[in-house]
């Protein structure tokens, strides 16, 4: 397959060798699992169990709460001890409703929906329904409900399902290990997803710094003519879906559009594996592979962790912290978000837990911009970070939006290269959040405006009706009076 | 050729005169300052400033009869813009950022008098005489008119909580470590 050049990008120190050769190890069951109702983008799930209920492994605990939402299942059998507000694994450190499950250690399976023996002959809707009921979300970190994304074929003409195995973030090796150890499952899951989407072709993109994964997936895909494996150049942020699509199509996804508008839908490799398990065996999403790494972790590992286990327990399983970390990061070091504490649960989108030392974070005081233009050269989206940040600093958010701050994918390359250590991507994350908040405010204002208008119309109508009734009554009285007089 | 030139010249002169006359006699008196101020205000006509709508508020501002901090939903940013436009210094120390609010009925105290319902401009309150009232939070814009008329203090104003989906990073300059 012909690969096209992509713009910009950086080459950070990858530091993947700490965990890339370590096989995935399963974490022993902890005493309590903490399952947040919101582990995905969209509406929170609604609990269908209550404190005191005995549940089995794979049983539904919380039903998806809308079209864009995802269900939560019991990762093991046990007793629901409470549904409480608990700190979320989110940079805000806000609490959110969480189901507490105390495992009984029996690992007793609930009655699962039957496996679909031949997914390539069933209706695509059956596959989508199964993915939806299995609570699968984008496991690369975006956590968008996968079933919704598998429905894009109904509105767009799709040509390719692109499976994202780029894993361009430094440190992270969870996708690498999944591809090496579950290559056949990933390829099968990918082909099932292609069936659901109606795409004739599957392309699996892997960065060329993972030769073992490329080899494993190529071997697993050999039997299928519709699957192609490509070796993508190692260049951050190759794993950004828009960049990866540009690599294989040579086209840039237009602003405010989806890659589906170019005929390509992108899913992560771990998502493909989860789809394989849900469709073939009826197993919902109960666990995920997490890379635990960083200079402060004693024994970095790739851990297969049940959803809901505390980050502190995983870190303890990896030998604990040898030095106090400067930062605990959820995800990779480039785009990951800081965790407020170690006492937060593992969720569906948590690809990595990094405990970074001060040398690794290398935070420096911000200095004035020297207008070197490096950020402009490396921006993979073709934006001008220096100008956007200047606008945002002076609160000219609309000007920043005009030059495309909303098209920023927050890859952090600009912050990484900035010699003045200006927190550029932080400005853009702030601006995008603030612009969204302003949009919400505007929508609310418009909504209220409509209500006020209809209220006024109603009041006027009522007043007119009253006037008419009074006039009618007066007329009736007037016409009745002469008769009275006549009598 | 001179026929074309002269006919066009005549047409131009006549139409020009017509336009000139029209602009003089059909002129609408419009205060440009008022229009600019109206552009700065949110335009929701929420009446939280005490005026009927943003237009009236802009008129009062233009005449200097209202403080630049009059607009609660606009907050500090609108106050600053108004002050700049009017060339006055806004005393923002006394001005508190309230943030969006919504009203809620305290069920134990509501006597069902329907006064709040009559006051609500966005039909956010429902209920019947001598029945408990309720407020639809999505339709409430926190103007606090109902709060003011309630005879039993059965309405409280609550801050709209920030949800995790709505949370966003603060501006970098607000952080202590940023230079």
C-alpha cells in the first residue's frame, strides 16, 4: 500500500524498552472493585443493581444511559457493597457515582449471551447490538462508545476500517503486547468490525518501532485477503486518527468533519480484541491491559487489570514506588492527564499509569516567546500555535477559534519542542473547553429565548381571550336588557 | 456616444438626488453608542439587571444611568468591555462573579400560591393552586424573580454545578507555576 507523507510531528525519546519485552501479567483480584458509572464519553450509565445484591461475573451492573453511552458489567462475582460518590480518575479530581463490588473469589460466570459462531453471515445490526450490550468503548483512550462508531456505515460511504496499532505515545506498550499475544483475536475482531461497518477492506497500521507486533499481526492476517498490515513510520503523533488516515489516504480530514467523511473509520487494536470476545463468546468488557511504567515505578509491567481496581493496588503489584513521583499520569506522557491521587480506579480508557520523576517531567519555568517558529513547523495539524496562544493569553478566544484552535488534536508536540517552555497545549485545552462552555451557554440562552417568546404569545392570547369574553358578556347583557325593559 | 454619456449622467444625478432626499426625510434617529453597547450585552433579555431587556439596559448605560456591572450573566468580561466602551473605570472589586444559577422549590415550605408561576417568564415553573410547585431546571435561567416573590421563602437559588464532562483546564496564567 502506498503511504503518503504526513506533516510535522516529533521524535521524543520512546522509553518503551522498559516494558515492551514483558509479557502481560494478570493482576490478582483485589478486595474491592470500584466501578464508575461514567467510563466513557456521553451520558453516564444507570445502575440496575443496589447495595447488598449478589452479582456474577459478566452480569450487567449499569445500563447505558442513552444513545451515546456504555454499560458497565461486573468484572468478577461478588456482592455490591455500596453505590457511592468517589474521586474519578480525571484531572478535575471530581467525585462521581461509583459501584463498589466486593469479590467473593469464586469467579462464577453469569449466563452470557450466546456467541455468534459466524459473524460474517449475520446482519451487521446483530454485531452492533452485541458490541453495545458488551459496554465496549474506544480503548485507545478516547472512550467513545464503539457501537455508535460502528454505525457510521449507515450515514457514510466507507471504504476502509483502519485498525490503530500505532501506539505512538512514549512508555506505552499495552497495544504492542496485545498485538503480539492476541494477534489472531485482534485480526478476527477487526474483520468482525469491518462486517458491522460494511467496509470491504481492513488496514492495520503499526509504527515500525514494533517489529514483533508487525510480524505477529502479519502472520495472523495471512489467511485473509481483505486485511492489510502497514508499517507506519515512527513519528509522534502517528496514532492520532486523523494523522493515520492522512498516512494511508493522503487526505486531510476537513475541519468539523469525521474521518468517515473520507471513507475511513479508525478503531484501536484493544477495541478489536474486545469486539472479538464479545461477538464470539458473549463476554462483555471486564478487564484491560495497562502499562505501568515511569522512573518512579520499581518494576514496570504490562498488567491485565480488572476494571475498577485501584491504581494504588496496581502500583503496589508493580513493586510500589521507589522514589516519590513528580506526577502520576493516566495515559501516555504526551497526551495523558494527571491523576489527582493514586486512589482512583482503573477505567476502560486507561492505557497507562505512569509515575514520572522530576527529571522525566522536566518542568521548566515559562519564558517569553522568542518567535522561533518551531511550533509552527512541527504542528501536525498545520496550525500556528504561537499565534493561537497569544490570542488566548489575551482572552481573544474567538480570534483563536478563527485560526483553528478547535482543529487542534492536543497532541502536545508544540509544548514539547517550545524552547521557552510555554505551556502551549494547555492554552489550547483551556480555549477548547471554554469555547465549548460558551457554546453551551449560547444554546441555553437560545432555548430560554424561545421559551420566553412562546410564554409572551400565550399571555397575549389569554389576554385577548379574556377581552373577547368580556366583550361577549357585555354584548349579551346589552341584548338581554332591552327585553327586560320590555317586560 | 455622447447620448450614452449624457443619459447615464442624467440618470446618476436624478437617482443621487432622490437618495439624498430620502436619506434626509426618512432618517431614523439611532444612537450609535447604544447599538454598540447592545452588541456587548448578552442579548438574552433576561431582565436580571432590572430593565425589561438588553435594549433598555443599553439605553440606560448610554445615558449613564446604570452601572457597567449591571449584567450578572455577562460577568466580569462584559463589565470590562462596557467600561472600556464608555471610557469609565469599572469598580470590579465589589463585583462578584456569581456564575450561572437555577431556582429550586423547597417542597416542605411551598404552599401552592402560584405567585412564582405568574412571575416566571420562561415557563419553567409548573404547579396548580394549593398544590406543590416544581421548577424545570433546564428551562430556568436563574433570574431569581420567583425567589423574590415567594411569600414563604420556599425557593432557593442554587449554583449550577460543573459536571465532569463540562470541566475544562483553567487558563495557564491562573496556575501558580506558570511564569
